C-alpha cells in the first residue's frame, strides 16, 4: 500500500521507517527543506535505536522524502498526520499545524482515502479535520478521518512501534477500519515477525499484537488518558517516596511490594526527579484543558503536575542539605536528557536542576552520552561539558545523577571516588543501593530512601514515629 506520513519528527520519521519495513511504499512529507535534504543524504536527525538501520535499508526505494503534500496525498491510500501539537500559553494543544495539513491535503483527495491522526490530539480533532476538508470542497464519500494513536517512547520508538501492546484503530466507518487493518496486517498476521530481517523482538513483547477498534473520539481519549495515567503513576510513587523519606522506609522496597500486585504492575513506578520530555508535561496539561472545556474539572491531574514540579524542588533541597551552601561549589552532573536512551532535552528535569544550581552560584560540569550537543544550544557556555562521567567527577564537590542512563548505573565506583574532591553522590534516579555506596566510602543520597554514610550513621533517626 502507498502511505504518506506528514511530519518527520520523532513519531513521523519512526512511523514512516517502520511502515516501509512492513513492506509499504512510504512518502514522508515535511516543509523543512533542510531537514529533507539531510534525510535524503543519509543523516539521522534523532537518537533512536534501530532507526539508522531502517532508514539505510529503505531510503530512496520504499521510503522517500518530499515537500509536496498535495502530491503525496494524491498518490496514497492513507495519509498519517504526525505534525507537532505544541502547547499554547493556556496549556491547550496548538492545532494550527494539523489544520493547515488538513487544508493542504484537500487538493489531493480525488479518490477514496483515509486521513489518520497519529499526533497526540484532543478529542474532537478528527471532527475538525473532517470539517476543514469538507469546507475545502471535498466530497464526503472521498475520505474518512481516523485516529490511530501511537504509544512509542523515545529511545525505544522503533521496537515500541513494531511490537506494541495494542494497535488502536478509532474510526466510525468500516471502510476506513479495513484500510488500517491492511496497513498493520504484516504485524497482526505475524508474517513480519517471521522475516529474517525483522527488527529483533524485545522482552515482554506479545506477538502478534491485538487490534482494538473504537470510535474516533474514544481513540483520541485513549491516547491522552494513557499518557495522563502513566504520569499519574510517576507522581504517585514520587509522593510515596516523600512519605518514605519522612518515616525512614525504602521506596524501592515499597515499589516491589506494591508493583507485584498484578492489578497495579511495577512499570512506571520508578521514583526520581519527576517526569519530563515532549509528551507527558504537554499532554497532562492539554488533557486537563480538554476536560475543563468539556465541563469537567480534572483536579487529580492538577495535583499530578504539582507533585511533579515539587519533586524537582525536593531534589534541590536535598542537594542544599548535603552541601550546605551552593555558591562556588563545583558539581558534577551526570545526565542532561529528559530520560536515558535519548538526546532529547525538551522539558528535561535534569536541565531544570542544572539551571537552578547555576542560579545559586554553583559551577557545573556535565556529561551525557547523547544529549550534550543539544544541551549546548540551550545552556551555552554557562556549564562545562566533560567527555566521560569520570572527567565530570574530577575535582568536584559532589556528583549528581539526574538521568537514568544505563551507563550511569555501571560506574567504576572506586574511580569515581578517586576523582571526586569529596565522596558525595546525590542520586536523583536511585541507580545504586545505599549500603553498597556507603561500603564504597560514599555519603549517598537518593529518592525515598534514607541517606547512607560510610561511617554508618543514619541520616534519619526515627523515634516513636517522629524524626529525631
Ligand atoms: C511517553 C509514553 O511513555 C509513550 O507511551 C507515548 O507514546 C509518548 O510519551 C508520546 O506521547 O509520544 P516518552 O515521553 O518517550 O514516552 O518517555 P517515557 O519513557 O514515558 O518517560 C517520560 C518521563 O517520565 C521521563 O522523564 C522519565 O524519566 C520519567 N519516568 C518514567 C519516571 O520518572 N519514572 C518512571 O517509572 C518512568
């Protein structure tokens, strides 16, 4: 089948490359000529596992890049809209890019086609897309609008796309559902997974994935509600971590006990310095705004956002209490990306912490395996960049772990201790066991667990349930 994907951002580019790997002819359309040129020349604009392989496998044959949206629409049976939906000042999703795509493709809808929302959009967006296309003179029989939300995470987007927990097809017309079923058939009939060149199956993937067919509005809500629920899980466990700190309990033990209940599940219960990225912060806000607009005050989500912001402040307070004053302190920072496995720094809690430390007069030397180029564009020369975790630690008053990169969980601790001026580690991602760190000679602070000291003096003494 020939497919056009509009937008070559994280979702559009990954979807385009994966559709090509499933065997479809794909046109990825973008209005940024420079980006198109780079993609045609073999550049890979985002840090995403398996994406370079897929692009080099299909570029120029099953996967082409074009600026001509109308032509792409004319030549395709399905048009996926994967353009950005950034937040407006009021927290709603800005749908102006979606609207201009709907207008432009109208000229290419001569015979029957399905227009599919892939970006995260509020409920009712499909209705608006339909209205815009009709207003531009297209016959109602010539198209349907469907919602096919994507649940891919940055860093593991390719495997998330090809091995999803579910495929959601939201559409109010059977003929459009059939087109989408055909597109995903190599996954749902299992034939893709039997190919020798298929991307390797990750742990936990249940193949073939089930298809969930819903109304268009339900599918739009499934995406917003899924992201909001995951963000809520993170804020919930961060709130529990704060209680653990007050009473001297260990949040990791609590997570183990709570997450072992199959009704709850242990995933997305890692405490830390709060969620960030281009999705959760924007989508929780947008979902709240949509609910408000529809007459429902979703106060629960306001609290999710409040806890998330507070989590960063709590971490900063921890740094202050570990180091007393921050002015003039040299701090080593591990991690600038909003999470491990990506070079994305949008809404990164790590960068928020770095900026706050700079404002308080600290000097920061940072290392991130992938995000330093992007961070440089934002923080410029206000911090120093190191080539390794050890170089960052050299001569520092303390080491701060802000992003859950796997590499940071496997440091040579003896070397870290030798490099640091003082053996203090403040871990915002709970990558180490407190006892192990104390045994290695560190004073170690983490999230939702008592601080550990080499001399064994506990930082939180509990007497009759109260901190002494
Ligand atoms: C998220 C969702 O997980 C995807 O399902 C969704 O498709 C995507 O948004 C989207 O809407 O496009 P992503 O933003 O790539 O994916 O990142 P996540 O892996 O979900 O992490 C988000 C943030 O939560 C990160 O800052 C991460 O460090 C934090 N996090 C995650 C925690 O603090 N604890 C956890 O247990 C999990």
